[in-house]
C-alpha cells in the first residue's frame, strides 16, 4: 500500500475515533412524564332560558403558566424534575373552566373568546396561585386561588376570591396531580355556582 493511501486510512480511522468520542460525551436526557388535570366532561344540560356570559381575558400566575409543575417551599420556588403537564397549565385551565360551565346545572352559558354571540355580562378569572406547597404538613398541599369578577357595561357587578387547598395523599407526582384535580374541581364548582347566582 502506498504512503498516501496509508495516510488516508490513518486519517479516516482517527476521524471515526474522534467522532465516537464526541457521541459518547453527549448527555443522555431522560424523557419527562406527562400529566394532565381538568374537570370531567359531563352531558350538557338544556338551557332554554340561558344567560350568556362572555369569558373575558384574565391573568395567570406567570411562573405556573407553562407546562412545568410549580412547587413552593417557604421563599424558594422550583419545578418537579422530569415531570410536565401535557400542555401549558394556562391552556388546560381554560379547558377545565369551559367543561365546568358546560356540564353544570344553572342558566349561565359561558361564551368563549372569539365566539360570535351576544352577552350582557363578562366573567374575568385571574389565577393568583396554582402551585404545590411544601412545609404546611407532612405531605404537599396544592393551592389554587382565583379572583373572579363579573362585569356588566364595564362596571363590576360582583367580585370574590375563591380558594381551594387539597393535600396530596403522599409525596408522589401521581398523588400531587390528583390533588390538583380535587382542588380545581372544588374551586371551579364554587365559581360556577357563584356566577349563576350573581348573574340571575
């Protein structure tokens, strides 16, 4: 074999070796476990005398609005590792609000943003807290706090803070997600009942 051919073969071997080293140095990323929360969808009741309420825009706790599960321990905030919601929690929350109003008894029919329908009232929901808290007991506690404002002609008709706390049965992600569903079901049930009462 000629010297140039030997040099090419040696260079090819060195290149393959260096690339294999680079590949072995790449970090191995563990896939995140995906979870969702929400309100079970039930059959919508008939509302012949429905009161249309427009779903106005609202704020969502910024650090919890994405797809990571926020935890609070004293003054320290963090996210549960390798665990995410299937979509941003703000989007899942909007779906849960619609499902809660659709399946609950009462005259109020929630009109989502973008739907061409007439409504005399608007409901604004500001999510102040949507988090898992540590340090309040043996196991974590899910806290959901929402400010609800019912508006007619740009003037507040009624306003109230709704809050629900649900302890997780144990310090495991599945138990924490179950606690989110419990707290959310409670707080949205209260908001639906309050909206029906205030709108009437």
